[in-house]
């Protein structure tokens, strides 16, 4: 009798729970000069560096960065401008975030000042395919990017997608680099065989997606890429403290034939948290988007040798049928 009671309670809880669509919340954030100094762990004896390190340690800047990421409820966040010379900053950030997160990183890249890319993600929901690879634009003997874009593959259940992350260089003409992102996009698509690609990061274009570099010959050219869209239009300011109104430096580009955009936004952490959350953390806000994942149950080619996982609706119907049989 007691077993039947608990079975009924369990069934009621399942039957009354909402059916939630499969979604992924993806973010991109340029964290200005994210390195040992900002993490409060720089051992340099330079007077200036020691002072800045103590400042960030006293203000718990790395803790605030972690709090922003957690409060944003992102499933995955790509971080640009990581200047982690000794590869100690990202482990510190991971330690601060806690056990619910993991990360992958790239090698350092840059003609002069070196940087690397990092992607933090929820390991319960997402699985990385490998590390972050750097796009090698020297294969055609042209060094088009001051900092080579990076790319990495992830899977959510049976849906696989690619993130291309970039930090374009304004001093090296970001428009020139933007016009060549289609080469990166096509090369990654050819190399991976996967058309589910997001291109995100700090594009360093004041007019953002409205810039001629995107519209005339880049990834937002309607003639060559009619389904490619930008999550944010040119009215969004992604820089902190309102210094550059309607400056959409940061964005997420997606193929609307592969991804369905549900929500989007700029996570204004200064408004969210208030005093102490300012440009000392970064001069950029995280930008984010929620994409609905295609219904892989109807995609018979996705897993040819295995039956699809039952949906929550089917599970509820099955439990309901079992309950009716139990009451006969």
C-alpha cells in the first residue's frame, strides 16, 4: 500500500511538471585583460603591477566575474581577451565558479600582445568535442588576422554545433578582418562537416551588424548568406558606462536555417548588481541568446542505429497509462 502511495505521488509530480523545450543559453564576453593581475594572483614585483593586483584582490574582481556568469544563467559562455601568460587565471576562475562548470581554452595567439580564448560551459548539459582550435590563415600565405579566431565543437544530446570565437583588432582595421570572417566560417564548416555554426565575439565595429564590412562582403551579406542573422541590431550598446552609446561591438551571428532564436539581450551587470560592478571588471558587457534546439526525435538520420529518446510528453502519457492500469 505504501509503495502504491509513493508511486502515485511520483506520477502526479511528473504529470504536473511543465514540458520545457530544449534550449541553450549562449553568451559571449570580452573580459578586458583577464589575467593574473585581475585575478589577484600576480606575483610580479613591479610596483604598478603589485598595486593593481592588490586592488583587484581586495575588490574580489574574479569573484564578481564568477558571480556575473552564474547570475546570467548561461549554459555556455565564450570569453575573449584572456591574457593568461602562466595559465593560472582560468583555473582560478573555475575554482571560483565551482563544480558546476568546466572550461576549454586555446593556445595563445596574436602578432604582438598575445591572448587566448576560453569557453566555460555546463558539463551536465554540454559536451565539448575537443579543445579550442585556432584558425590558421597562413595556409594561403596571407596573415589576415592580428589574433586568429578560434573554434570548438560541442554537443547537446545528439545536436552538435560549432562556436567560432574572435576578438578583432581595431588598430589593425577590424573592418578588414570582418570582411574575411566568411573565409573562417567556410573553412570551419568544410573541416568539421557541420553547418550548425555560431560566430561570436568582439568585432570592434562601432556600427555593429550595420557596418558595411558585414553587409557588403561579410557574413551578413544578404546575397551570399541570406539566412545569416545577428542576434543584436545596431541599437544595442555592449560597452560599459555608456561611453559609446549604441556601440554594438559584441554580437552573436547565427544561421536562421539551423538555429531558432528565442530570446536575446545584453547583460548589464552594473545595473543588475549596482555599486562595485563597473569598468574595473570589464569595459564590455556579456551578450547572450537563447536558441531552441531542433527536435532530434524527428531527425531519423541523426542517430541511424539507435531509437530516439522519448520526449517528456511521451513519458507522461506512458506513466498516465500505467496509473490507470494500477487503479483497475
